[in-house]
């Protein structure tokens, strides 16, 4: 019993022991803009300098609404946002209505493996505030590269993937699943336990 | 100290060696008539094989065959001298090619910018070594004196007239730049050093020797000004590297490409300009050369970046035939505007500016792969957006009830009948430009819960057309 005395604080500091639900949380440098979502996430916002995944069953279920407040905040601060291989045209009237400044929005057209390459270049350079990519079918090694690139460039990275990829493991720091339109579930969040209920996503 | 003279003792050899991947291999430059080729210049490895300058090629081949040869081309030497003048133009506004195989530059007025002479000289040496040219540098109060002293000294820097006279006095007569006849006449008179010549009475020298002798002595000491033609850099860059064998792989083209882009960068730095568009010509044995145009969005001049961009274009290329030579031609040299950086940047870890990332992406993915979105004031969805280059200022028109995603081409909406959430909204426009549109738009929710933007042309039945997603 008294042979090994380990301080609880040390375990907590090493992140070997996680508290079920931290109460006093630091406010993140990258809030999502959705109060309900911020409350669920360990840092109170997006994991900074890391890859986040957004998994969705089909287009048109609120995948842009999740990010629009963040993109609006970044573009207002003069940061550059890169969209690598978006599946459709970002329709300017709606993006402007969401508060995104189109001047900071860069579209990169790529296909196949070039999507990952372009996203990695944008992330690694550290010259963008956020990089959104639609990599298609990728394995966890490619995602790990994106994760490392996001750390190197200290940039927010977002990868949009199909919802059936939720069963595969992923090195992303945060995984969000858009279950139904406007309902988001946190599948994984680094530094905390993922809650097992979905929350509604308020527009804006 | 006002003038520096940089002498290139083996300019012809360096010009050939620097485009070889392995410069330590034995190499000889050949001159003379086709019937009797003679070795004109040799690198140390070739000299170690026992080859001597002036030897006939046949005699050299009798000794050994383990050496490469290249032609000694006087036009080539002149071209490289001009290139070096373009390089030196970066450090001084007064650069002269008055003497063969040497570059004179006025340094006094550049010291304020480049720091005291020892540091300045070290920088010159470092850049010349990187470019692959052997050199000797002497700084002296007068250009002619610098040229004469660089025959003997390297790294000498003289400030005062007194030190200059002492140094010049130690020069032997035949190395002082006097014409051969007068030099041998002085020697036969028993005058071996320039000091002894200068000590002679002026009038007797004037009587016994041609007027050029006194003129030369006066120029050396700065009593008489030397009229120099100042170099002005050309408005275009044209560099060419001949490969010594037929090259079919990209890998083997990278070394000459690196040299060419480094030369271009040195040239651009001298002119304080950048390059926005340049062309790589890959020359083949037969037929027209393959052109590889490299275009940039803004003027750049950093060697590593130019190399990487050109490499990106080159790697995409299917070369139809083996390559014999590579030529880099840059005509469009706009002024270089350095990027403004802030001292306390928000992102101190930023390793690569966006401009470089953008060029890298364009080099691999194509010229129009990186674009920004622009909004246009047009009610027709197809006309309400446009892709453009960065830097333009589009109008910012926000509209509610528009989808975040717009499909490039409308597609028929499949599946069971959706639930209408809003609409119809009539969009009717475009009768003036042929793109006539009369549509009723609805916001609908499909059975799967997706929210879509669909339309039906007014007066027509048929399926609903899907035009966007409220994402």
C-alpha cells in the first residue's frame, strides 16, 4: 500500500489521469462560436494547432455552419483561410451573410493525392489561419501527416470526411459527427472524455 | 582606398568547371586550329596527370586519356565577365570592365551600406566562391594601381598614397602593366622594380621612352585620371548551360537548373529587380527546343525559390528527346518590392510566407489552381460568383437565404418529393445577354434531412433541379 505513493497532481499533469468533466476551463484561443459546442470541448474551443475532423453523412447538413463563425472571426482578423478541393462552389452571398471576408478566402483546386499535398503545404507554411480540406478517402497515416503539419505551422486544420469513417481510428485531436441536420456529436476530443449525447447546433 | 579590383585568374576554366557536377575530375580546355589542338588551360587534377599548358592534344593523349576536354571560347569568357560585372553592380554603381578578366568597382561610396572593407571583402569572396569563380581582390586608391597590384597580391587593402607608393615600388617592372618593349628596356638598363623606375628623373624617361610610359606611371600613382567606361546592366537575362552528354532524366537537369537560377538571382540582385516570367529552353539535337514557361504572380528573386518553382514545372514535363543544353531567358524584369514584414509578427514561427506557398502550389497544380472567390451583383446564381486572381477587391454583397454550396451544374433532384421550407422565390433576369433565366427557387428538406436549394423553370413541369446545399 505505502510502497508507491504517486501524487495525484503529477498524474493529472502528465495527462495519464483525466478528470471526468473539468469545471473551471480555460477559454480557448479558438472558440467555435457555438456556445453549446464550446461548453462541451475540453479547451472551450477548437484544439489549437491541431487537426479536427468533421464527419457528415451527406452534403447540406450544416457542415459549413459549424465553421462559419470561426472563419468569420479569422477573416475579420486578416487571417487567410484556404479551402483545398472543396466539393462545390462556395456561394458568395451566403458566405458574406455569414460574415466571412472573401478576400481572405483562397480556393485551391486539386485532386487525388494532390489534395493532401496542397493541404500539407498550406498548413506547414503557417501562413494561413485555417485550412479546410476535403481529402476524400484517406488512411490514418495521411491524417497523421496533416496533424503534424498543423502542429508545425501552428494552424487550425479541418478535414471533411464521410460519416462511415467514424468507425476507423483517426489521429485527429477532435472528431465531430454531424448526425442529423443541425445535430452534432463529439466522437473524440483530446484532453477530455467525449460526451455521449448530441447537441443542437444553433445557426450563426 | 576607393577602388577594388577583382581579378579572375582562370575565368575560362571556372566557367566550364562550374557547370560540371564533379569539378574535381581532370579537365583541359583546348584552343588552336582543328589540325593542331593545344591545351590552353588545366585544372589541378589534370596538371597532376602530367599535362602541361601549351602541350599538343596528341601529345597529351599519348600520356593519358583520363581527362575531359572542352573548347576554350573567348566569346564565352567575355560573356562571363559581363555576368560578373552584373553581379558586382549590386555592390557599387561604378563598375568597369576596362581590363580583361577583371572587374573594377568603386567601393568607397558603398562602405556606408556594406560596412567596413574587411567585412565587405569577405562578403564578396563568399559570394564569388558560391558562384564558383576563383578570384583575387585588391583595394587601392586608384583603379590602375589596384589592377597592377592584383597581379601580385591578394587581399591587400591600401588606404593612403604613401602606402600605395611603397607597394608599387616593390612591383617588378614586367608585372607593372607596362608594355613589353619598355619593360624589357628598363630591365636591360638594370631597373628591376617600379620603385627604381619612379626614382628616375622624369625628363630623361620622357626623352628615352614613348609617351605612354609616363602616362602609365602617372595613372598608377593617380596623378592622371583613368577614363573608365562604366558598366550598365542589360535589360534581360540570358543564361545557357551546355550539358556534356545527352540527358533524358529530370534528375540530371537539376544541377544545371540550380546553377542557372542562382545566376539569375545574382543578376536580379545586382539590378535590384525581380522576375515575373521566364522561359526555360531545353535544346535537343534535332528540332525546336522544348519551352517551359515559368510564370509567377509577383516579382521574386530568391535563388532557392526560383529553383524550386522551375523544378516544379520541369518535373511535370514529358521531354520528347534527349536534352543537350539548357537556356534560361528572362525578359520581363519588373522592380522588386520586398514584402513588408512586421517586427512583432503575430505568428513568429511562420516559416514560409504565403506568396511562396502560393507559387509552389501553382507550380505543381497548375496556373489557375489557386484563386479567390469574387461576388458579383447579379441575381442569377450562375453569374453571382467568379474566380479571380488574388489582390483584386470584389464587391461585398451579402444576401440572406442563399446556400453555402452552389453546384457547378444544376442536377435533377432525385428521391421522394421533398418538404418545402420556403419559397417560391422568383429569379428572372438576363434577357439582355442571352443567359435568360426564369426560375422559381425553393428551399426544401429532403427525406434524409438535407436542406437543398432547388428550382423549377417557370412554365415548365418536370423534375426539380438541385442547385445548392444549405450546408
